[in-house]
C-alpha cells in the first residue's frame, strides 16, 4: 500500500508527487492518457509558482528553458500600438514544465503510470481503494484528484462543481508555426469590431500558441477550429501579408468557465488544481494556483502522516481545505475581474477610442 495515490500527471499532480517524494512519503501517479502530451496549454509561471519550483529544486532547469521578460506587443486594426515588458512571468509550454517535473520525480524513483484512469473509488477508516481502467486495484492511504476540470475523481465522489460556463465567449486555441513572424514578443491583435487574436512564442520550438475569437458562419454559428480557420482569423486580425500559418499540432476550443467544487476534501480523498476550481485565463493564475494547491496539500499530508491516527491526524488533514478553499474563491473573483476588464477594453477599442488602443 502506498501513502498517496495521485490521479493526473499535469503540473498540479506532478508538483504534488515531487513534493511528497522529497519528504519521504511513498507516492504513485496514474494518468488515463497513454503518454505525455505535447501541447502548450498553460504557458507561464508567475512568482508564486516559481517559488514552489525553487523549493522542488527545478527553478534553474525551468529558467534554462523559459522566456523571461517577454514583451507584449499590441496592435489595433493591424497597426502597432505599444510594447509592454512583463518581467514577473516565465513563459514556456506546459508540456515543457511537465517534462522538467517528470525528470525530477524520476530522481526519486517514481514514474507516471499511463493508461490507468480511475473507474471507482472506495474508502474506509484505513485507506482508499481505487479501481483502474486497466483492471488493477491500488490501495493507498490517501487519494489526490489532480485530474483536471472534468475530474473523474470529483465525479466519482459526487462533489458538485458549481458555477457558470460562457458559451458565447468561446475562443479557439492551438499550436501553430508562423514562418516570418518575429519570435521575440507576444503578438496581440485587437480589431475595431471587438476581435482578438494572439500568438505567443513557445521557447526551444518553432511554434506559437494561438488564441483568438472563435470564427462563426453566416448564421452566427461557431465553426470548429482548423488550420484554415486560423489562417482566416490571422489575415483578418494581423493584416500581415505573406505569413502563412502551418503545422497545427494542437487545435482546441476554450470556453470561459467559472466553477469551484463545494468541498475539496471528502474523507481520505482530496481535490487540487482544475479538479477543484476553473477560472478565466486572464492573469495566468489557473496553473499557478494548482501548483500552490499541490504545495499546500503536500504539507498537509506530510504533517498528517507524522501524527498517530486519531484527532491530531484528523486536525492536520483539515488544514488543506481550510487554506485552499478560500484561496480558490479569491482567485476566481480576481480572474473574473481581470477578464471583465479585458472585455471592456476590447469593447472600448471597438468604439475606436484612444483608451481602447492603449
């Protein structure tokens, strides 16, 4: 029996695994995917996230990969407006962050077990029993659900995920190449009709992460993301002739979701990261909040395991929810505020005012 079983090998799950392993806690990590992904997804570490990475001993490895002090270059109706350096973030693809964390975890002798999703969870006073999609059953002292916004762990526990989804604010996102486009800045285009398109360079690759307002047909229905639709969006927003997007290795649709689990602990099972809360992307707080969840949960579990079974251990286990549930609520409030401010700026730009062009 292992001390902690972690479902999900994204930044939250890997951070938790590394933090527990370095504290001498036995841990296993499972993931329903058959292999690591290679998508940019969450692409920046803020100062809070970097502090956790420093504690884990990987900040230097990440700094060797990432882009510090990336400049945001803004355009309005195709014309360059201003450049804004952003020194407080380190930019890179999420898959690169995960790769560094997997390497660190391997140094503790722990490897992700792929092709093993949760199918059932049972718990008693002695531990948790997890049934897996590959037919195995794992017994653990505790289970951590770090398996994303569509968390199987949360669903199996029947924990409500309350909030809203804004279908009308859906965006397309993907990883593409753009030969001829400068890679020293994050290009951000805004148009007078309220459109948005952004291309952020991913270091040590020739790709950009593309984010854009979703294209719609003549009846106002959203079109599925495709390289062809990305090119049409680029031509309309950037107005740079001669640049052709190519090699779309990831195409997806993103919706504004503001949701939080009503509780993040149920007995011996915990939720962290997107399994516990999802929010708008404004400010880049999502992945970093999950990383902080993981650090807090590692402290909680390590402290609890040092206690004898009984009231002292139960009190130690309660520290995680007491700390992170209010923190998640605060992050949701802040990201919603930032998201509304961005929308207001775009609408102002659509009215052609100078404020919107700043």
